[in-house]
C-alpha cells in the first residue's frame, strides 16, 4: 500500500504526468521490478501511455554502459515525454541520456527525466512516499535561495574534509524535487551545483560511501578515502584498500577528465539512510557529496566530458557561505531552515 | 517457488531464442508485451536470451484498444521508436502491434527478425512451441506448402456451410516452421507461431461463402474469441458483400461500419492450421493453428504477400476460423473435414498423432 502511494506521488506530484503523455520507465535486471510495476500502474491511472523497459544490466554507469544497452532502448529514451529511471546501473550520463537531455536543457527537447536509480521498495517509500513534499519544497527553496546568493564557500567534516571554492552567480543551483519541466531531475532532497572548477581547493574526505559504477560501486566505506584537490583536480588519494582500488580504477579508465570535480551537493532527504546505494546515500540528511568526471549539461558549467562519473559522500558536514555558517556537523544552524527541518522531523 | 510449468516454460523459451530466432551474442533482442498477456512468457524469453549474452529489452506497455494501425495513436512514443531498432523482436502482445506503423517500419528495414506470438501465455507457449516435435512437423508443413504452391485452383468447404473457391496465381505460399533466422518465402523477416501455412490468393477470384464457426478476432471490442453462433460472409470478387448470423455477426457488422474503412471488407489472406498442440481457446494466434482448420484474414494485407510490393492498406485486420475444413487443390483432396487424407501426407500426420 505504501508503495502504491509512493508511485502516485512520483507520477502525479513530482512528474506531473498529463493524460496521453508517453511515460517511459527503465529498469535493469539488478533492480526490484515491483517499483517499476507500481509506477506504471499509477501512470496508467493518470491516463498516460506507459512503457516499462526491463533490460540487461549494463556493466557500469554512464558511457561505460553504452556497449551493453540494447539498440531499441537507445531509440526509446529520447522519444518520450517523461522518463523515470530506476536502473541499478544507471543510464544517467550514457549516450542515450545525452541524446535526451542535451536538447531538453537547450529548450529544444521535451523529455522530463527523473532519476530514481537503484531505489528498492523500502528506499523509495522512505525517500519519496513518506516525505511531506510541501514542507520539503519550502525547505529546499529557501536553501537554494541562500546558496545562490553566496560566493565563497567552505565545507568541513569531523572526518577531515576541509575544502574551499567559489560559486559562479550565472550557474544554477539545482533544486532536486520536481520533474515538471524538460531536462534532468533527481530524487528529492538534493541541491546540486557546479562551483567554479579551478577555485576548488583543499581536502575531501569520503567517509560515507563511494560509487563509480560496476566494480567501482564500493558502497559503504570501511576506511575513509582522502582526496586532495588542487584547482579542481584530484591529485592524491589516501586511505586504505578502497582508496588504492579507486586509484587503480581511475588509471584503468584512462580518462584524465575523470579526475576533475564536476559538482557538489547537499543531502537533505529526511528518509535517506546510509545504505551503500549512492542515490540514497548522497541525500543522507546533513551530508555533502562530490561528483567527479562527467558533468551534466544542466549545471551550465564547463561541461566536462568524461567516460564515467563517480560520487562520494562526506557525512555530518559543516557549511559556511560567505563566512556565515548555515550548518554544523549535519545540523541546520540557520534559524528559518532549522524550523522547517524540525517540521520534517530532522535537525 | 517454482510456478506452473516453470521447467517446460524455460525449455520453450530457450527454443525461441536459441533455435528459432538464433539470437547471437551481443544482438539486441526486443520483447514486447502488453498488460493483457502473461508476463512470465516474456520474462522467460528474456532470461534465455540473457544466457546467450544478448542485449535484452522487455517492453511492458499500456494495452492499445485494437490491432494494427488502430493501435498507432495509443502506443507510447518510445515503443514506436524502439521497435525498428532491434535485431530480433518477439511480440507477445494480446492486442497485436502486427500491421501497425512501427511494425511496418521494422519489417521494411529487413534488419529486424520478427516473431509474432501475440497473446501466447505460458500454457500456450508450452503446448504450441515447447512440446511440438518440429523435426516431424516441419517436413509435413513443407510438403503441404509445395502442393499448395503448385495448385491453380483451391476450394474449401466445411460442415458448417463454408464453400469458397479461388485461384492461386503463383503467389508465394509461406510455411511457418519456427525457423525465424532466415526470411520467409516472400523474402520478409516476418515470422509467426509455427504450424500455419499462409498466402494471399488472387483477390478478385475469391468467391463463395465463408462461415466462421471457430473464433473471430478483430481487436478491441471486436475481439470475440470463440464464437457462440457462426458468422457467415458472402464473398464476391474478394470482398465481403453480406454478413449474417447471430449477435456476434451483428456486432461485427456494426463495428466494420464504424471503422469507416472500405478496405476492411477486402479479404487479405488464407491459412491452413496445422499445429498439433493448438486448441480452440479464444486466442487467435492459437486458434488459427487448430489442426485441420482454415483461417481468413480480412483488411490490412502485408505488401510481401500480394506480389505487388505495396500493402493493401486498412486500419486494422480481422481473422476468423473455419473448423474442420476440407481443402481441395485442383480436385485433389488434401484434408476432409479437418483430417489429412492426401496419401503423401497421411503417414506424416499420423506420426504427429493426428
């Protein structure tokens, strides 16, 4: 029953599906089919034309997955009104994703994409179905507004993250909640933007989880991975066996653009728990997240073109915007944000 | 927990992808299925293809309210885009995409190996594919096809009052043998559940009376399944000139009028049904293969049957079944009331238990 309600929220509240629209739901063999089935039912109830594509699981994220995707899927993706991605091995940043999203971002395409990659029944109920969407929207809009106005930023964590960067006022601070206009949208509870790449300097310590797709989908980390960043580029990886693995994996990918920071995010989904699934982990309340490699067109940034994309989580973040602290070790210190957080059952 | 016919389903699915479509490593196999068909058939075929290292996509989608081009407006756009891009395509849809615009595009591409298993659920897949001895059946189908191909005039009668004759005109006769790896006798990669022989007679020479006493399926509201009362069609020069019978005949007549497409009165093809596993159950893809029946298709006609290279266009397609047919090829009886009587064929049929 909770899944049924969640599917209704996804279709009607988040994607705002209209009668006769084509709704494409993609799901690979590694994902729980029930989620696709319930969303399809809700879309059918909304009088949409529904297609679920259940397909072979690619061996990695982004363009790494290209050779494994069935040709009909390539053709289907750019030809829908709404695309809800449930894949465990994401099509996000793959070539068919580019083909759908680039025109959408430029105002020439129609596809409204909602990324819910890898969420099983439990996760989607927690992270969508049980969230007070109206209060969440108010909270996120306020945080986006505050962040958009800021220029110089600093993030620290108890695990040792201490990183500085500057924002470009012309670049959007993306508010991930609704998927009601063409272009890429992601699971609610994330606010993402691309800082000025060369301004990013300091240390990022991933102490939550790390996800690069395929063999680099490390899940929850046993030992933190410490990444030294100079002028937006990762120059050193320190830590335990997982840090060593990431170093070797990046060498194997043989793509220098995989070392460049693509975006930073706040995680503020009241239902998210650290589970090893990046989609959920990067929304754990009070975390920050850094993505490296492929940079999506919606960031309107440098447009780093890389073979894949890797995300890592920094838990319990403290954030300063132009010298003013808005959160401390994962808890909101900004009075109005703290009030809304409380309404959402968080601090 | 294993479900009904789980092992037999796996065997049938393996036959489909490995022996029938001969799916190769790295090929894109598309499986389409609407919400009126048993998803297990699609899932089993997908698993079998994955085992062959194919790239598999199963499309499960909203059911359109009809067959053929009548489905076009109801299909999700990504379904239309996906279909022509496959290397092989198995259709399980109960409301067939067969004869729709994306189907035409796929077949005309000459790249997509298409197999129609419309509405075939687990039990039917096991009965009509998995448990059929294709090594015995295919020589029988091939021999009947050769005989039919050589004939000039054909007459079909049934105990229900069917009596129709037509000329062959040398048009290709296609045996559906489940060998979907090579084009059919018309040069098209359009394949159908095995146990059927299909061709388009010279349309203007078709005259007499057709009596559907098995089943009638036109998609959507005209999908009658098995018939309570026979539907009689008076045929003049390849067109329906009159419809009579019970309640179903009346609904059919009204539905045809509502479609408002004169081409829906044109006869498109005729078939023999010779699948030893087929039963009359109300699912047309199975019904039209009931041993010893003949079947008429009306409306849309594929371009590859008629020798003209262009489709006889119509908004949809209707199929009806004449049970226990007696077929005479140039005065030589092949079947009598559904029983194979031709001396060259009797032993082959007997080996198949028929």
